[in-house]
């Protein structure tokens, strides 16, 4: 938290305060979130899911997904204009967002993907801005990244789509544009094969800890392209989800 507010980069985390396992890492994340809320205000509105495709896992040297929190003070409606100096880095990730329409409480048996899909009230096109205190952040490993609020910086959301069943979220092309120029394309298939596979992972991971999701909670399900893009000050970034809509952020 001190590194965020100063601001300053952390070059390593080699002393005995570094968490040694996932339980400790999420414990540090919980405390970090408490301090963020105490400083900035607002509330927790949901979760982000990180490292949901093989390219991201390779790049970050992790072997599976992990999660962080979405905080109301860092959720913005599209089109959003953000201060580039509020971020150490500005990694752009086009992602499917989800708003739950039903509760998914913890239980003893895992949820199926169909049960989780049935609880989805709406989807939305979104851009997550990934940010980290650590340099180099891509080599720190999952435990450190989890502790660092799962490297979440901000989230920009488009219009909610309630007729999402009319679309194939795995195959719908998603294009990323920078200052009007096509940067790359992808699809929901990059997200563990389907965004709801990612969502199901989160629901069951929370359930294992005795936690759940409630109607109205928001989740961003993971990057839909294979290459991360570092945005520069002055740029306008657009993620186009075709008939599902688009979302824009400028710095």
C-alpha cells in the first residue's frame, strides 16, 4: 500500500514477509483490499479472474487461474478517460464481464458450468487495466501477484447485454484497436475455452473457502486475446465485441 501511494516500484520481495503459499497470499490480498477501501472509499463489487489462458500463464510463469477483487472506486463506465499517472503500468485486457442474476452460495458439491450459466443475468464488453507494484511483474510468480491484488488496476465496462444466450461467447471475434488502428483479435475461446469455464472455476474456488457470489455481483472473466498491450499516455483504446458491443478507454 505504501508503494502504491508513494508511488514507487518494488524490485523484489525476498525477505521473510513474503507469503509462502496461496492461503497466505490471499490473506495479504484481503488486507491490501481493506486498506484500499479505507483510503479510497467505496466497496467490493465482485471479482477479477487472472491467468485464464495458456499464453498469460506462460508469460507470468503460473500454472492456473487466480482471483482478485473489483472495487467500486475503480470501475468506470465506457467511454472512460483515466489519468495515465494513476498506474505503474497500463496493460489492456479485453474481457467478458458478467453480472449475476442469482445467488451462488457455497456448498459441498461443485457447481456445473450449466448451473453457473443459469445464474448469469447479463454480460458486458469490458477492458481490465492490469497494474502492479512489482518490477518486473511478469517474473514474480502467482503468490506475489495474488498478494498484489491480482495485479488489478481498473475496470471499464460497456452496456449490459441480457440476451447473451443469442451469442456464442466462445467464437465471437473480439478486436482491440489503438488510436483507430487494429492491434489484434481474439475470442472468448481464449478464456479456458469459454468465459463461463472461467466463471465456474471462480465459483467453485470461492465455494471451497466457504464463500459465494450474490445476485448483482460483477466478475471479469479473463483476457480474450493472446498478447497483452501496454497503453501509452494519450492513446485511445477500444475493444469491439461485435454485436455484443464495445468499450473505450483513453489515457
